[in-house]
């Protein structure tokens, strides 16, 4: 049954997870959000589209995650303003600011500062509108940014970034501190803006799969699957069972690879360089096995609309099973070392704590939510094939600190290895790829996958001739970046790299 939302008329969407779509006017947006929030739901994504060439003005789109499924809400606007929902869903604040920068639609919120512009275009230019060409050169704007000041005796500021002492993406962190104790952290992101959503509009539905795989390079499988699911929903077409099970295999390999990398980096930031060396070695072996078996270390372009472009023979399956046994043995040994290392535990326990209440209020998702006591995971959502048959065990902790996020990574790595074994022992004998039928103009589809960070969402609308009218990829980092600002309060500045790494959020994935 669809979720009950105050008499809203819901049309079911075909697809791998229960989902419905509805239209409301601008005044109805807040009522829908309040109803979903009141029943324990949360905001999945918020974006906008330009329909003026169709005589329909601008449309705001929201995906709400309710207990019964996803609710996709289209809000047809009379002008260029709409109701602020950031007081209901705090994660909406930055999404609304991004919409203002890219599309020129403004919510009635107090924070009207730009989020993505950084002076690359003027405040009155909106690059995502349809009358702005893909190769348009917009005049530069004012790059200045008004950080929120913190005043008081002994308070001073420490600016960090956006360029960091390492090969990582750029982000600016403004600490307000007394001594080394952090009173407040303000993030400024958006330094990696590449015009991804605009680029989608120049591609065919088939070509879009390659771009989706590159939205956030460490989540290639998750974004590829979400994009493929969106097109398969729009086409109302199911894919072969073997393809679904192979997708799950690739997704769990992506999850393990990232957890191994993070566990090594967390050990290093906590003063245990031995951990970095060991986990880096383990991750490298897994990536090399990816290349040997599937032709790509990071599995790009292996999940496509209609199925997968790879298959696995008996020798390949045996290779992964042997790898899983070896990784599990090594993980158990390293887990014992991490849990028994007094220095590392001293750095991690009660460091960077995100309480369950704060995580719920902010709408935190994925690994960070589970480490703060929230049992949410799209893989255990009703109807999510093939995970309904795989039966993944949900891994969680209640303390919400760096140590808890380490524990969840270890447990999820073990669970992912076990899921790979289940896939290989049950792999159905069907084709791996089918051709999707022609997708009609205005057809809409949505994909929703539990990536290693959290819920990855892709929404696609088709245009005439098999082109992309609008594509919005959404990384879970949108929900989780604000949580980092809360988790660091009360800690000392030298603990920030450790806390930041324990979340390990995507800069590029939240900057399209």
C-alpha cells in the first residue's frame, strides 16, 4: 500500500523498490514534507527543472523516503520562489542553496549565500536553465563569502583548505576555537563544480550511463546501478536475474574495497601506520582481482541499463571465494589489533561523537547513521532485488563516535564478503543483458541503491529521440556533510583529520 499522506493522489512507479509519484502546488510542498517527517520519514533528494520551453515554468522535485517506499513529488511553481523546507529537513538547506545558484529558484530561507558559484558566474546567471548553452562562458561574479563569525574572549579562527596537504579534493573548513577546543566548524564546499547535470542534457540515455559511473569515482557501481535502475523503471522493463546478482557482487566488492581503504587511513590518522600498510595491500589485491576478472579496477561501465557487460566463469568464482576467505582471515587479525591497541582506542573512543538524536534530526544516512544507532540500509528495503533473497545483515552501533564508525566498517566488510559467497553459490543461469525498449518522451524513472557511503539516488526524465531531458544524481554526502560540523564540536583541532576520515564524504558527488 502507498504511504498515507493527507489525501495525496499517488501514482505507482514500476521498479525494483516501491515508489509512487504525485504532483502538488507550492503550498502543498510543506504539508507533504511535514506528513512524511511526522511518520518518521526523511528527505532523499531535492532538485529542480526548467520547463519553460514546454510552457510549464519551473518544477521543483523532491524524493521523500517513507517507511512504505519512495515518494517522488513534483511541485509546479508559479514563479521563481517556493516554500522553505529546511526547518523540516535540515539537509534541504544546502540543496536549496544549490538550486538557487544553478536554477535561480529561491526558498524563503534566511541563508541566501551562494553554495556552488565561488565567483565562477554572477548571482543573476543560472547555468542549469535550458536557455543557457552547455559551452556558454558566463561572466565571473564576486567570489567573497561571508562566514558566520563567532565572538568571545579567547576565540579565534583557523582556516583550513580548500587546498590540503594530500591528494584529496578541495574543501574549506573554518574552525572557531578557544585554544585547541572547537566551538564551531563551518564548511564551504563546491570547489569541484563540473557542470555534470548540464552535461547529462547533451547525451543520449545510453551515453548517460558512462557519465553516471563517473559522478563519484569511488562509487562507480552504485551510481551506475542507480542510473540503470532509473532507465529500467522508465522503460518498465525487468533485467535478467543473473545480471541483478552480478550487480550485487560488484556492489559488495566496491563496498569492501572502500572499507579496506578507510580502515587503513583511520589507523594511520590514529597513529598506527602499520594499519595503513596492511589495509592498502589488501585493497590493492582486491582491485587487481577486479581488473583481472572484470577488466577495470573500479568497475566502471560494468553495470549498464539492461544488465551488466561482464560475466563470471567457474575459475573466476573460485578466485573470488579464495580471496574472500583470505580477506576474512586477515580482517579478523587486524580487527583484533585495532581493538586491542590502546593508543588507537584512546584516539577513537568518544572522539567525533554524533548522537542518535542529532543524526536523526539532520537526516543522516548510510554508514554514519548506522554507527549512531539508526537501522537504515536500502539493501533491506522491501522489494530490493536481489537483496531480498540475499538477506543482508544490518550492521550498526549506538555510540556514534570514530570507534563506532570503525566497528561498522569492519562488520560491513565481513558481511559483504559473506554476501559475495552467497551470490556465487546461487548465481542464476540466465542472460546477463537485455536491450531496453525505446523509452518514450517524458518517461520518468528513479534508481535507489545503498552505496558504501549510503543511499545513492538517480532520477532521469527522457526527452524525444532517446535523449536525456533531465538527470539528477544524488550522493549521500549531501545529507552527511552537515553532520561533520556537529561531530567535531568540543573536540580538539588535531582530532579533525581523524573525525573527517571516519565519515569520508564525497566532495565531487555533492557538487554537480
